[in-house]
C-alpha cells in the first residue's frame, strides 16, 4: 500500500471529534518532532509546525484540520440508552446504523450502535415515516443495561464524547472509502510532505507554518495564533461534489468561493497557474454551504490572502469517498505551491 494511503488509514483510526482531539494532535506532533521540526501547541490545543525557509520575513501558512464530526451524550434514557447531541454540521440520517464508541471522562471506552428507536419493521410498521432526529435516534450500548441507573453505573454521563466507526476501506481500483476523509486526508498529505522535505533536504523559499487545526468543524479552528509575518494562508481541505458542482474524485479542487464569499483572486489564479505549468489535473469550483479555516481566519480579522484547495470528496460529512488520483493531484499542487515564491 502507498505510504499516503497508510497514513490516511492510521489517522482515520484515531478518534478525534471536535472537542476531544488530543490523541490525534499528539500523534501528529510526535511525527513532526521525530522528523526534527519545531512544534508549538496553542492554548486551544492546535498544533503549529514550523518549516524554516530562505525568506523569514514573508511567510505562508497551510492549515488542515484533524478534528472530525462526532457527538456527545445528551441524555441517559429510562431504558439505559443514550440520546445524543451532534458535533458539527451533518444530519442523523448520515449516521443511522453506524457503530460508535462512547468515551467517558475517566477514559473508559464503550461500544454501541446508533439506531432509530423504532427500528424494527416487525413492530413499527411505518417507521420509514419517522423523522431521524434527536427525539428518535439513540445509542444502543453493547453492555447489559436496561435502566438509567445501569448505564450511569458504567461511568457514562452527559457530556461524554461519541465517535463514529470510520470504516476505512481502500479498494483495488484506487478508491478510499471512509468517514472523516474531511480532513484527515489533507493532514496525511502534510505529514508526507514534511517527510519529503526532510529526507530530500529541500529548503522552501519562505518560512511556512503548517497549522493542524482542531476546531474547524465547529467554526473556529485556525483563526488565531497567526503570525503577523504570514501573507498567504491556505486551507488544505476537501472539494465538495454534487449536482451542479465542477469537482470530482480524480482531480484537485480549487475553491473560488464558498458561503463566506470569494477567495483571494490573485492567490486562486496562482494555484490555477501552478496546475497548468505542472500538468496537474484540477477543477475550479464554488461550494455554496461551506466554510473553512481560511474563511474563519478572515472573520477573526487576519490580514491575509486566503486560498483553499483539496481532494474531491464524494458524500461529504457522511460515508465519504475519494480516489488516489485526486490525492496525488492535491499532493502535487501542495508541493508546487510550497516551492513557489510569494509575489
């Protein structure tokens, strides 16, 4: 298996819903330190990896987020099952029938399944008409529990984090199927790039901060701790596929606009030109219901040129899929961008 695919599989296997990302951040931090890079943890728990360049006065930042969608225990029901509150922007339909893990404050891990309360067609004849919402969806815990007291005795309480089984599969035809490719595929690409730069002793034209964000899915990831020397700021994040979209699973997606407004025109054009010069397959697209760490940084007042590109991800915020061709195209653009001068 290619190293980038191994890294994606490793990262998706580490639970990291927004608000509980320490294990994933520690993994990335150790990987970077083992390569010899300087790292810094922010007060919010994000990770900054500094790669010195020839020009330290004009810098760039490239961010990807390690946090994912998830849930929290909202209520322990009378029958011992759990109502949940979603973390991030998605629907209950996307997780119906999914295996999950409940992590207590003490660090205990329990498994379960996210079910419609009225799942059995042998009992609930018209269950297809029942809304998939907090009232009707619940976690069936894989423990002997039939009451609220039984579940509480396990150490489970309101506010415990819930993670979803990523079910990562890599097919012989080159597809990567998994939850949380948004945005662990991008984090994997950054780690592979860091390894390449170190092994081949490549010096970048500009000092570059690689910012591993841990709160992107809840809207305020890499929007602080941005060095005043940073002029360009790239969010390495997924391209959204669907009807009317230009993005696909085989090229790198370059964002022209999302829900926050247009991305920096000259920086977008620079990314497109890099693709043309280096024969990188790409698509320019607009994502109508999308926000990134780059747009969050602007909202927080950062004086930066912001851009966004990434692999095309099908069925985003559900059972996602991309292809190795899209991963490779994104890696090539990431490398070309890092080696390009800031105008």
